[in-house]
C-alpha cells in the first residue's frame, strides 16, 4: 500500500516541537511530595506528585513502550439538529517512554486509526456520505513521530497542548482529565483558523497510582473531541465538523488488540507494527498539504 509520508524529517518534527512548545500547568501549590497518612488520600495538588501521577497514568515512569487502543464513534455536527452518525475509528497508539533524570520524562508518540462502518468492525475503503449523498475514498489516519517532554515546570508539546485539570479521587479510583481548547492558523486554508477542542479522561485504581513498584498504571480511557471536516470527506464549505466519542485502555502489547482490529490495522495502517522504521513525520492531512506544495 502507499505510505503517506511527506518531506518532513524527524529532525523537522523535533524542531517544530520546540517551536510549538507549550507549558501544561500542573499545579500552583508549592512543596515536596509528602506521603499521605494511612487511609488518607494523597495531595494531588502537589506539582511533583501531579506530574508523576500524570506520567504514570498516561504512559510510564520507566523506560518502556506503552500501547493503547480506543474505539471512537464519529458523528457529523452540522451546526443545527441532531448529530449524524458517520463511522467508527479503531485508534491505536504506540508511545516510547524514557526517564531523563531530574523528574523529566520523554515520550515519542506514534498513532494510527482506520475507519469501519459505524459501530462495526467492518473496514471502510469508501464512505457513502449520508449528508452529501456522495461516495468518497477513505483516507485512514496516521500521526507521528510526535515528541513530548514532561517536566516539573510543565510539558513541551508538539501540536495539541492539553491542560491538566485537578486530579480527583472518587471511591477507589483516581481520575485525571485533560482539555485542549485552542486555535492556530490553518495550514491547508491560508487566512483561516483551525480550532481544537479535545477532552480526555483517564481512570486508574488508587492502589496502582500509589504503588511505587508500578511504573505504568493500567487505565480506562475516555475521549471526546470536536474537529474540522477532513478534506477527504467531501464536506468543504459546509458549517460544522466532526464530533468523536471514544473509550479504551492501555494494552500489554499490540498482540492484545481485538482480532478483527489487528487484522484491519495490518491491512490499512501497517506502519504501527514497525515504528522502529517510521522516521518521517506524517499527520492526517499530509497528502493534501504535499499535493498543494507540489
């Protein structure tokens, strides 16, 4: 199959990360990571504890590869009336984590998604758009490598700049929510603005978060976001955009993917199984941007 690589190099991506670096506020309270008394919930307002908890939940405090999987249902939001079901995405993430000393943690992210019929595992190669009445070829999703550095004073991030909300303990579980509400110039549409609205919630057992022997806490994942129409959807000029609702978890490895998902991923987005050789930066609209520059 054709690989969706652009002329961007990994060095360019890393330079872009530095240029687009943004600080993620962890907390404003001062002090060390004092241990909680027996039976007492820890103080997650402490910035260092918040950082370590964030890293342990989203990835790992150790040097390891963390795999995750989510199922996303995507809908068309036309600006009025009900959402229109479009399709489902099988979203697979492979993140390389490495501690860098001084409570700094580096992550390199690779992410893919291939589309299936709405709430189904049947892969889509073409999409019969219920809004336009036209059938269009499907362009599956690729993103990476994306570098990110987690530090006591914040996070240097490429692309989305998630803000961490206060960590909550409910019952025997820890909940960590993040939000990205931002805008930036649209690379595909000069003079226009691209808006990002993305919300993630991670949940882990309190016992795993507090266990010093656990570097990577098992998590439940929930995602909601609103995005623009992608160029391949044939929705240009229409108001609104897509809304996604997703759920998933970390995996022990990509071998733990549901069988139909693994089969579809090998067919449509095989790069995720060979991230060691995925070196050039690509993103969802790489082909559209490349064709305009050529």
